[in-house]
C-alpha cells in the first residue's frame, strides 16, 4: 500500500478505531507498521479485509475524510458480497454467538439462515417449535457482535390468545414483556444474563410493543417481529416501512394460530400475497418435519394439520374460506 502518513492516519482512524471495526466485523487481526498491514485470520476473511482496506485507502485520495459511520457503511456493502457469504459459513449455516455455536438442523432452517444473511427483509412462517424465533435471535446476536448492526429490536403485537392485557400491571411495554420470554431466554443462552441486562440498560437491545414502532425509522438495526400473525394488514405495512438503511428485519409467525378479533385479517397472511413477487425479500416456510422440540410435538402438529384438512369439507361458507386462506 502506498506510503502517505496523512492518508494512512485517515484510513486507520482515531486510535485505530476503523481498523478495530474491520477486525471485529470480519473476525481477524490487523497489525500495522507504517504502510505495511499484516492480516491474520481465515483466508476468506483476509481476502475480504484486503479488498476493503484498499478500497477505503483509495477513497482518501481526494481528501475524503473517513469516519466510523462511513466505514460501517462500507462493511454493510461487504455484507452482501460473495466474500462475506463464504465467511459466514453458508455451507451449513452455523451461527457463532459468544456462548454457543448454533447449527440449523433441517433443510428449511439452513435456507432460513441463508436468507437472513442475504436479504434485508425475511419471513419465517410455520408451526411452533421449528426454530423460527430462536435462529432469528442467533443471527441478530451474531450481527451485533460483528458490529454489522448497532442494536437489536425485539417487537411483538399486543394480542394474545384468551388474554386481556388491560388487566395486567404496568404500561404497555411492561404488559407485553412477559410474552417476550422466549426471546429473552434465547438471548440469555447466547450472551449470558449479565451481558443482556447491560445491553438492555444501554438500549442496545430494545424490547417494544409493535404500537411503539409508529413514526420511527430504524437504521443499522436488527429487528425481529415475533408472532406476526397477530398483526393487522395496516400494522404490518407500518412495521415494514420503519426499516431504514443498514437494517435487517426478520418477521416470524404461525398462520394457524391467529388470535385477532373475528373478521380482522392477519397482516402476515396479507403480506405474503402482497410481497410474493419481490425477489429481494426472503420467505421460508416451515412444516412439522422441522420441529426440533420433543418428538411428540411434531406428531401433534401433524395431527392438527390433518384434522384441519379433514374439517374443511364440513365447514360452510365463510369458515371454510378463512381456514383455506390461513393455510395458503
């Protein structure tokens, strides 16, 4: 790399903060002496970092001042490149978090993880126990640890089967909080209780009801909308239009467990039809074979599916139409 003290200082940033950003993001080590950079890591990471350093250095030629934000944007562009796909282990879709290594078990789970890595908006649709939410949280944690995003947002609609949130104590966020327990449990397993508590305190991890998303623009964030089958069509549109630059959104739901008031159309069912033709949005559909809980859970899911199929012919008019719509 050509030797220019001013440009090299610009490239490295204050106290080498730009170099540290690249190290964390790509999982390698960079040592610099003058205009000599020594990179230590996997071959894929080294190649990606070399190209990025050369590109950033070239951008300083016209007195272009680099900043952590601009380096972050360059890393975001790298995230969609072939080098990054190889670096993240697209082969088996393994996800490395601080406390555990998570491997997708089924073909659909592997497709789901690949979709999250390749697309900014992804839908995971299927029955309980298929790993939709758990894998989304794992991808969010991995992205946060790599500095691919600045924060994680966990969002959920305030609708629950047979429950009246108004009778629960606290404000709306506190009322919804108990229903986010699966998300919390996944975070504790991947980061540890103390670290999760610190990140929540610093607002790096934010838990919010869907109603709190209105009017916001979410940049450089990893956003998970859980139980999205209980959004309305209007709420789903509102949520999707909150997504800003550098963000990833994962929307999970089970269209066989819609708890909206009678006559209210599910936003998840609606959005699947609306966005089906957009190639840059990922859709993964899980089924009973993807269930990773107790073996009886898979049989229970299959039994309910079979029962619902057999019941369609016995239902009349509107009921049959609603059931068919949920399964389509």
